[in-house]
């Protein structure tokens, strides 16, 4: 979150604790939260967090939630790691709120912009931006407009750090 919609990690941590989450930890100022929540319906919980933010701070923020096991699978499934010459700091994962319609996904398969490319697997898009994520057209807005689902992107280092924090418990 940025600009007028700023929410400190301390406030976000307190919000999650208020929703009965345990062992809440945050990672960098970008809305990353790792927590223990028991058996949750992740979609319903995401809506609950959105509603709590709306109620307390009066703005809408889309929330996506993944289980630790799903995050581990995301790390293992990155096909770019098998390619030679890939710089890890040029890899990103765009997390989708839902699996996109297969027909829509097929329409964008193989799309590249310059050196930038992506691989869509279910609810994650692996993005490789050799010229930097700040310069790519393969960003959240592009994927949201093409796939018609909410998205949020994290760099490869952050994805791995979230898994590490989750494993530490």
C-alpha cells in the first residue's frame, strides 16, 4: 500500500491479531503477513481482512491468502529456475485471487514484451523481467485486465523469505 492508503506493518499485525490469528509476523512494508490461523476458508478469510481494513481505515484493499504448503509449491514449480542464465533478482511471482478462465489464459499464452516473459500455472504467474520489473508491461494491471482476476506481485526474494518465515513458525 502506498500514498494516502498507507497502513503500517504494526497496524496490519494488530489487525490480524484482532482477527484471532496467532504468531503474526510481517515482512517489509508491502502487506506481507505470515500467521497461524488454524483451519480457514482462505477466500472467506481474505474477505474478512478486507472488511476489517475497510471498517478501520475506510479504504478498499484486495487481499490474497495462501497456505504455507502452497507457497512451498510455488517455489518448487518455478520453471525459470531450470533455465541457464536466469538472474534470481529478475524473477517475480504474480499471485492470482483465482484460477483464470482457461480460454482467457490460452489467449495470452506465449505473450512476451521485449525480453520479458511469463509462465502461468493455475493461480500463479512466474514473471521473468531481465530489464527490471519497473520496466515491464507484464505487471499486475496487465494480468488483471487480461485474466479478469485480482493479482499481486512479489519478487522472488520476498516469496522465498515468506516461506522461510513460515517454516520458522
